[in-house]
């Protein structure tokens, strides 16, 4: 499932691919998609993108003099299990291209396509970020940190830390592979109570006697869990490509696989949380591990997505 880094990389791709292109006509939806029609038609418009957590906003901006007169339209996408954007020749659309934006004539025409093999992705013509999602772990770190620490009394933090990390109200952009990598680096058992893990951070303040360079060095050498929720996704973005998933190409995935330390890796153990999502870890699972659990041991790398669905990630709202 695409996570925060993949949405961020997708916005970079759209902005780079669409730079200098003029799109025209109406937006075309596939006949099998259950998503809404996009009420937009313009003889000439530009496309730009931005990302926040696990959402991407696409903005369609008519050029001066374009017909019919049309206000800019923003669409917010959630990628579900397999969403991505591709730019392709208009006469050779990729399979599962469920929303298409065509360049204006003359030929050869291109199409920016929202491609979604499993059709769990969604777009909203309202253009607003989904209400209830917390600040983005990548782009709004200070607000994200404050939002978590201010709300530790919330019952979401009664749950194991591995489950709390998927709650997009507090960890907007964190998903299954990121939670495994973050907890592994800190050697935190995935089924330790979330509040127990996070309460100590409320009182974690660097000494006022430390110089700025000492504070920065300490932060880099000993990051806490919330800092890793920001820095680990940044590492994936810096890998480039399109991120997680073999469908993005073997070269992209090879770099990502090399980067992984825990998720699906040989020698790691795995359990399913109460939402049915697999959590990878090393060592003791923690006191809130499912009763009667049977831990699996990974013998070789597995690009596992399993039978998971978007509603199982993120608790509220869905990932």
C-alpha cells in the first residue's frame, strides 16, 4: 500500500512530467470505476500536484482565454492499495487507467493517468484534505509532534504502538512498512502499549546548556520515535523513483529493498495485529501481543501485501 513517501514522490512525478504541458478537453473516467465523475472541461489548462500524508491534491488550472470559462478545480486522491500516476501516449493507455487527463492537440497527444489495479483508490472533486487526518509526518513535523503528545489521553494510545502508528488522525503518512522500520530501529516491541512508549517524550527536552550544534548532533545520533516518523519517510523520498511496490519497476524496487532493514526481511518475525495487518519485528513482541499468537519467522525476502484492505489501515480515518 502506498504510504506517505509514495504520495510525496507521486506529486514530484506529476509536477515534473506535466511541466510545460498544456492539457485540454474534459476529464475522462473509466466505465468500471465507482469514483465520481470530474466536472471539468477546458480548452487549455495546466496540472500541478502537492501531497500531505497519504493524500495527493491535483490542481487543474485553466489558462487565460481558455474556453469555456472555468475556475480551477482541485481533486484529492487517496491511493488505496495500488494507486499511482503515469504519463502515457493517448493511444496506448496503461491497463487500469481509471482517470485520464489528455493533453491538448496537436498530436501526438499524451494522457496523465491515475492507474489503480485493485481499485481501492479514491478521488474527491471537493479538493479538500480529508477531515480528521493529522498533520503530515513529512511536511508538518512540529505540528505532528505536538498533535501526538497533546492527545496521549486518547483511547487510541491504549492500543499497541504498532496499531497506533497506523492511526492517520495522529500519524498521517505512516503505513505498514514504515511502522516496522521505525520500531525496529528503536528496538521497541510492536505490542508495547502506545502510551507507555510515548509518555516519556512529553518531558524530553534538551538541556538549555547545550549549544545548538550539540542539540542537533544529539537529535541525529539518538532520535526518538516521533523524530523517526519524520526522518525515516524522508529517507524513502531521497531514494527517488516511485517507491514501494514491484509494479513501479524492478529498478525502483531494488533500491527500496536494499534500504529495508526489517519489513519482510529474512530472520524477522511477524504477527497480525487486530486489524489483520502483518507487523514485522525482531525479538519479543510485547505484552499486548494477541493471545495464543503464533509467530512466523521469515526465511527469505517477501514483498508482502497480503489480503489487507485500506479500511484496516489508519483506524480513523482509513489509510
